[in-house]
């Protein structure tokens, strides 16, 4: 019954998103499993019928076998029939649950895969706006809610309705008046439970929100344990946590009170119905309107008619929550993916690396310009340095090069061709980025260094890149060498070490264009020397854009661009700029002063 | 449900050590009154449940068969009264047990958090944050579950089984033997199933946390993913994880779907036997029709709790494993760095070392050797001559 994964059609996000309402969308999500799901409905009906049949059979057994004293082979056959009915009920129940589970699991697997792929292909602008935690929740816990809906709740609703219809019909067969009297309480219970579970849902959400608050509180406290100890804030932290902890206790208490009131009260209502109907049925049995066997069947059937109604209320409320989750998931699916292959120009001889900006402007939103009228040129292999305060547009400019964003006015030319003609996929293979805080993945060091390479790489090539990045010796000191895992499960690298792995990674890619996002301002001075050497190696023969905060890093650049509020205010080489009065000179002077003061202090400690 | 799940946890085959259990239950001590109230209430509910069955029997035998309408009214009035008493009891037990559950959770979280504030920095350097988070959020949950619902379910099941067994033995001991003989098979099957289902469920939770971690990493590092054109390969890597999740999740669901029908089949055989032999006994007047119906009901009251007990046992393994981890955290002593004779707070040591030792890994291994010399020299440096901002143990 299980199809191999490859035979399921891949999910199409557009089809899902185009659905008019939630349930249709959910149906489309289950494509490929429709047969299984519908198939699971039949055993469910059979199971409900078999269960009702059991009670009817019990009644028949009492009337025709026990009362009429047929204790011979009929008794044995009846007992065997009884076992047979249970067998039918058990088997069909198993089948329907198994098919439903299969549908749920395979649908959610495809949904997860689809979401993963979709999210990573969304535009950089989207990622910059959206919180990671929010996306993560939609892709994991909302998907899980949908899974539970398909496998439990949808099935549960269908099952209860099926049982209700079948049992009601069975009771009708016994006696119409009895049947009608017996369901008086049903609408009351149903409405009551829907109302209750709706309220409960809200209280439960509040409870879970508080749990998230506690989680965040704890995480912040643990991550910042050094700060807490340094500033002796333990008492403050304990008090803060105490408040959050107690709040969760209070909300849990409220939730609990709601539960402890609902069940007994609804129990009483249901019991009242049962008592009333049973009295009526008993009188009818005495008066001969129905038989004793009928009475026994009736009591069994009635129980299954009434008690599940409360759960129906719960399931209906759960369904509305599942539809909320569905909406959250489809919201993500609605966002358009980044067109990676759009653009047709791929130079036969590869990229040289001469870049020119021609009156380029860029804004994230209409009236908040980030870059205004930027124009400059650089030849292949040159070093361009970008200097300026935070928010002056430096990072935004370099983000335009791999086409994370596109310009809003003007154009950028790469080797004389408009950047938009190059497909993003190709373009990014020619550009290497070393970030200020390099991001390494939790895999082995070797895998991290080869992260951007698609072809087979030999160990020598990897080690060569690592040597040039001045990280090879450090790697060999680890117990597992290049196989050492990075991250919590493995070794935690220092900032400088991460930098050098990232540099090795970039070296291996061998791009023509390099973007360095002030790679040395956040590490200590000893490591900086090693990194600087590695960076020098990296920058040879590559067009390099350096975003720098410190003059020391860029004094030898071929072109220095000084930014202020999105515009270039100064440009030229170091020697020319140092002679002009302006931002550049001021920054240079301040930084030189700070550096020498710092050096003095450190020298003093070294002396001791 | 907490999102932090320790990869290395797989709480199978955890021996249930009595000293851990004892310590676990001692956390209930401040709340013993609520627990007692809850247990009393649930025992009342359980006894009343058993009594309902007797009432049903009497209704059939004394009311319908003897054609006594007055008796029926009388019996149903008693039934109604019992329903009300039971409703009140249910209120109490749900309220008290729930309250106690929240109190236990609150206590455990508080104790853990406060203890964590005392631990040394070296503890935090070598213990992953996710591991600690798991202890405080998800392990305390499992412990509280066992201490509250675990106890209640066991009490209910025990009373149910004992009372029902007594009743069926009184109604007709020969039939009762048939039932009681099938119990060991039932218990064994129920236990085996539960443990297998839990095993796969835990595997699926592990797979789930791996998947979530991978997704998290992909989203956080999306810039690198795009810059290095890793979309296709990362998708393939992810598919491996989602497949693993699918397999274990489906297996758990499959076994769950199989569980109850299997138990039903086992009970069906003994029920069939009861009906056959019981039918014969009705003929012989050894049992009334009402008695037979009551008998069947009591059997149900033995069988369902057995499945519950299997679940409680499986939960107990979980809870014991969780308790061990939580207690090990609570037993971790605050580190040597906080001795009263420490000259420097550990924080300043770390800052100094990060300026002087290039490698983080080398730093931690040389910590103790260097700390001694630094505290000697630093006491003379003007740069470090500040009021101690670190912890002074009070």
C-alpha cells in the first residue's frame, strides 16, 4: 500500500496558494494521497457499523438465546459470531487509522520539503524583513499542527459523525420515539462544548505564550551568564524569572479550573439525558413495547451516541486552529521566489572583474533612499575600499553585486554588460564574500571549506587553501583534523578561526570578485596579523570591495570611497584624501590616536 | 511542547532505580495534601464507577425482569444521586491534581534556575545551552506528568481492577477465572506495544529536532546559502532528514493503530468464551441476565485500565530518565572559581586570557596554569585595579 516517495507528484506551491478556501488548500496538499484518504473512510464506516452491530447482537443474543433457552449449538455459534464481529470492527478500525496516518505523514513530508526549498529561494529582501523565529515556527510547528489535523482531528470528526448516524439509525430501528427523546441533549452539549473549547483554546494559547516567555528568559540568562556574573545581577535575574515562572503557574491554574468545571458539568448533563432515556426505555421494556434485549442494546448504543459529542466540540475547535496554521503556511508560500536563472548573458571566457556604477540609486522602500546617484569605476583586480559610518550605505552597495537586490535607478556594469543580464546563479559563482561575522555550518571543517564547490576536490586542494588562509596548522591540532565537527556538537571556533575557515572557503571557490565585510575589526590583535596575511593572499588578482571601519585596513587600496548618508562624498587614493579636509582625514586622525593609546596600555601589561 | 530536545536522549531500557523514584516523589512533599485529596477523589470516582455497573444489573434483574416500575424509578434516583456525587469528586480530583501539577512544575523550574545562577562559568563553557534548556523546560514537564497524572491514573486503574476483580469473582467465580487467565497475555501485549510505540516516537522527536535545527541553520545562514549557491544540495540533505522523520513517525502511528485492535481481539476471545459459558450458566440459573451484563462491563473495567497502566509504565521510564538528568544538574556543585579566597573574579581572568591567548581551545586547557600567575601580576597593574565586579560569594 505504501508508494515509494519518488512516485508522489511534487507539490506545486502555486496550486496550493490558488485555492479559494482552507479546506481546498488542504486537499491539494494531500495530492497523491487522495486515494488513500478516501479509502480510509470505508473501513471507518464499517468499524462504526460493526460496533453498533455488536450492541444489537448482544440484544438479540439476550432475547433469542438466553431467554428462549437455546443453549446448544446456537449458543456456541452466537459466541463465535460475537467474536467475529469484534474481529471485523478491530480490523477495519486498524485499516482506517493506518491509511489516515499514512496520508498525514506523507503529505506533511512533502510539505516540509516544499517549504524548505521555497524558503531558501525567497528573496534576500524578504529574509531581511522576516524574523527567523517566525519562519521557523511556520515551517515546523504549523506544519505539525496540519499533520495532526489530517491524521487525528479530521479522522476524529468523521468517525464521531459516522458513529452518531449509524447508532442513531440503529436506535430508530428499535423504537422511533425512544430515539428522538434520546437526542434532546445533543445540540446543547455540542454548542456548549464548542463554546467551552473555544475559550479553552485562548487560555491554552496564553499558557503557551508564557512558556515561550520563560524559554526566552532562560535562554537569555544562559547566553549572557558572563554578563550576569560580571555585573552581579543574579538577584535581579532570579526575581525576573520568578515573575515569569509564577505567571505561568497562574495561567496553568486558570486552565486547570476551566477543565475541572467543564467535565463534571457536562458529565451531569449527559448523565441526565442517559437517565431519562433509560427510564423511558426500561418502562417500555416492562410494557413490552421493546424487548429486554432491545433495552440492553439501547443502553450500549446510547452511550456511544452521547459521550463522544463533547469530543466533537473539541475537534471542531481544533479544526479552526488547524485552518489558522494553514493560513500561516500559505502566506509563506504566496511570496515569490527569487528568479535564480533569469538573465541570459554568460561570458564564454569568464568574468574579468571590471565594474562600473553608473548613477546608481537604491532604496528598500519608496521614500527611504539608501544610495543616491553612485558613480565610479574600477578595473579588474583593483581594490575598492568603502568607508563610512554605520548605515551610510556601504553594505547595501555590495549587496547589489551578487544581485541580492536590484538597483532602483541607474545601472551597474560588469565587464561592460549590465548586471541584470547575468543570471544570479552564474553571477554568484564569480563572487566571493567574507563576512564580518562569518557563518559556518554545523558540519565538518572539510565540508565547511568545500561548501561552495560542486565538483570533486582533492584533500591537497583543501589543505592548500587552508594553508593560504593560515588555518591549516590550527586544524591539524584538533583531534579529528579536517573531520572535526564545527558547532555545539563539535568544537567551538574563535572569531578569528572562523574568519580563516571562511577565507579558505572563498579561496577554494576562486572567484574573480571579492567582497570583504570588514573582516578584521572584531578579532583580537594577534589573530589579526594572521588574518591580514591570509586576506592579502585572497585579494591577489581579484577585484576586491572592502568595507572597512579602520583606516589601517584600506590604506593601500586603489580607490577609496567615503560614504555619508548614501552618497559618495570623497573618493581617491589614501595619499590624495589625507591632504583634503574632510571626513577621511578626521577619521584617520582619531583612529591613529586611539591605536597608539591602546598600544601603550598593552605594552605596559606585557612588561609585567 | 518544548522545542529543545537533546539529541543524545533515547530513554529506552532505562532501569527504574528506586532511589531516583524516591527522590522524585519527595518533590511532592510540600504538596502532599493536594495529592492526597486528589487520590481520595479518584478512588471515590473509581468506586462509584463500579457501583454504576451493579445498579445497571439491579435495574435489569429487579426492575425489568420483575416488571417493577417503582423499583426502576427508585434505582434511577440512586443513579442520579451518585452521578452528582461523582461530578463533585471529578471536579475535585481534576482541580487538585492539576493544581499540584502546576505547583510541581513551578517548584522544579525555580530550583533549577536558581541553582544555575550559582554555577561557575566553566560549567557553562562546557555544557551546551540546548542541553540545559531541555532540562528546565522538557524534563521538568515529564517529571511533573508522572508525579500527577501518573499517580492518579495508577490509583484509578488499581482500584478499578481490584474492585472489578472482586465483583466478577462474587458474581461467578468460574467465569471470573476465564477472564483473569487472559490478563497476563493482555498485560504483556500492552506493555510490549507501548514500549515499541514510545521508542519510535522518541526517534521521531529526535528526527524532528534535527530537521528543525537544519531548517534554522538554513534560514539564519541564508545569505551564505545564496552566495554559495547551495539551494539544491541543501534541499537534498534536508530530504534525508525529513525521510527519517517520516519513517519513525509513520512507524509510531502504525503501531498505535495496531495497538487497540490487538487488545480488543484478545479480549474478544475471552468475551466470546464468557458469553458461551455464561449463557450456559444462565440456563443453569447460576447467573442472571443482569449479572451477565454486569460481568461483561466489569471485564471492560479491568481491560481498559491495563492499557493505561502500560502507558504509565512507559511514562515512568521517561520520567526516571528525566529525573536523573535534572538531579545531576541540581547536584552539580558551584565551581572552584567561586571560593572565598579567590583574588580575581573569573570574568576578568577570561577577559585577560582572551587578549593574550590566541586560541580558544588552547585557552581553556591552560586556564588553571595561567590563572595563578595572572592573579599575582594583575594585582599590581593599574589597568586592572578596579573594584571587583564579579561575584563575591556571600
